[in-house]
């Protein structure tokens, strides 16, 4: 079991390197509120350390609070994001010192861990998986904040494989039948992914690839944002109230469409999955196209029942399987990952863009909150829509085919797109 501890230690080091890279900026950039939707970056930085302190040091390690007076500042439920810049937050230097102090003690707790301990926080190193995934999720949130800040230069941007030729059959048929949804066996899966349960689905068709910017542009140019036929009533109300007429960060200049990406203007790339669309936009596009969004059950069935669409093997050969882990700062063109296809031949399910589904974020039958209600349970209901599959910004340890993300149907700053589905005739 030393293999597991070594892996955890390496992953903890890697995620911290990533968080520090996302916050390698002047104090002014870190303490300013770039958008009322987001926290100042320095809040996310100290919050991940505080979360690690609460769960690893206090809960598992039995260690006394290091700085009990700051807990309330980093409780995500205490103050709305818009109010966080006026709180007496740790400065960037204090935050870095605090989180590294926490981390040193966390490594001591890891050293003493017995992964065979049946306590559910300790078994298989669960609590370390919890804090690792939490920090990666906040790193993705920080990237969304940086994108909203419209600042150039802060974000790593590498090469991606080229796209493929247009698919001969752009839709894939998934036959009717029972499949197993969710998991009992993935060690670090969240409570909302559990328990595994059987579901029957009628046969359906699902897009081989996510919807591209080029396809989405046809909806825009066909007057999709001016025609209430395509929109649910609340979606149409949102269009009228906000005046949106294209994905977030898109602008038109004569006949050319541009998109702003981390402070740089670029022509909208026709073959890239569209991102920065709300659930309402995804839903309206699907209706315009004579289709619908897949349910999350359909999306998960299309993955073929493995931890990643291409198999259960970890992300060792990820570079040619999926665009995850912030290799570049954008989705890859469609067709870039034939080796990442699911057994059904559905591509780019994991990575590139989070995919909106038709489903509300609801508990699975037999759900039990663990280790705390505020991770999943307080969000269940008909308020949040489920997203699946992770984006280019998602780390492979923080996504899998059973992973469930959720957000309000108006949200567009996340790296979210979609694919379409349709029922059998
Ligand atoms: C699962 C991405 C919706 O960011 O609100 C971070 C993850 N939970 N800290 C969020 C999370 C607690 C969560 N999402
Ligand atoms: Fe958090």
C-alpha cells in the first residue's frame, strides 16, 4: 500500500503546483473581484487550505485548529461571493504561508495513514482524494475567474492534436437495455455518484462529438436568439432580460465572429466544441436542430460502463485519449481523439467541454450523504442542471464517467458546451 501513499503525495504536490501557478500574479489581481459571480482569487487559494485543514488535520488527524479565527471567512456558505472582497481575508502572502503550513502537517497525517483502516474517511485514502479533487475543482474555478478578468498572459496554453475529417455517421445509436449507473467501487467517487444502480433506457441516438462553434453559429445566424419557439419560457425570459445573442465572450465584427480567450481575440474556430453557453442556450439549440439534450443516464450509458470512456486504465496515455488537465487553454477540435472513443464509438465524452444534460441534480436511489451535506445534498432539487465529462481545465483525478457536476441553467462562465440526442422514432 505504499504505492497508494506515494501516489497521493505526488498528486498533492502536483495540485499545489497548479494552484500556485493559477495565482502567480500581482496582489492586485489576486485581491480584486473580477466578477460578482466569482470570489477574489486569494479567497480560493486560502479556502483550499482551510478545507484541507478541516478534513485532513482536524477530522482525521485530530489536530487542534491552526487559525480558528479565520474559519468563517472561508466557509463557502457564510458570505456570498460578491461580499468576499470586503472581508478581512488573508493577504496573498499570508494565504500562501497558511496553506503551506497546513500542507506540511497533512503530509504527516498521510505518513501515519493505514489505507486498510475501515473508517470511511481513511479507507483507501478517501479524505486525500476529497481534498485533491476539491483543490482541482477550485483551480478550474480560478481559470474561469481569469477568463472573466479578460487579462492576457496568465494562462498556460499548449498544443493539441488536430481535428478529424467530418464523421460519416455523426450520430451513434445506443440500443435499448439495462445498464449500471453510478459506482460502488471507484475509491474516491463522491457521495452523489453512489450507489451503483440499474437503469433501463429505451434505444436512443447521441451525437458522436460535442456541438461545434460552426454548427452553433448557424443557429445564431438563423435568428435563433430572436425566436421564442426554441426557448423554454424561463430561457426566453432570460434572453429578453439580458439581451444575449451569442455565447459569452463572442463578438461580431461585420461578417466575422471573434471570441475572447484569456485576453486574446481570435476568430471563432469552426471545428472546436462550443463553450460558454448556458443550459438554456444548449436546450434552445437542440430544439432548433430538431433534437434534445441527452439525460445524464443516456450520457453515462454512452460511455460504456468504464471509469473513462476508453477503459478503466488511468490517465497514463491521456495525451492521445482526451483533452484534460489544462494541457492547452481551450477545447480540441472534434475528431481529435479517436482513441478516446467509448465502446459505442462516442468521442470526446471526457475532456474538452463540460456537457449540459437535460437532468436536474437529484440523488440516486439509496443516496447517503458523505462526508457532509453541503457537498451535494443541499443542492438536490429542480434548481441545478447536471453537467458531465469535464473540460480541458479539469484534472483527470477530478473527473470520470460517473462524475456529476451541476450549475444554474443561466451560468456561462464555466467551460461548458453540450451534445444533442434524440429518441428512436
Ligand atoms: C461541484 C463544481 C459545483 O464549485 O461549487 C467546491 C465544487 N464544492 N467546493 C462548486 C465544490 C465545494 C462545486 N461544483
Ligand atoms: Fe470549496
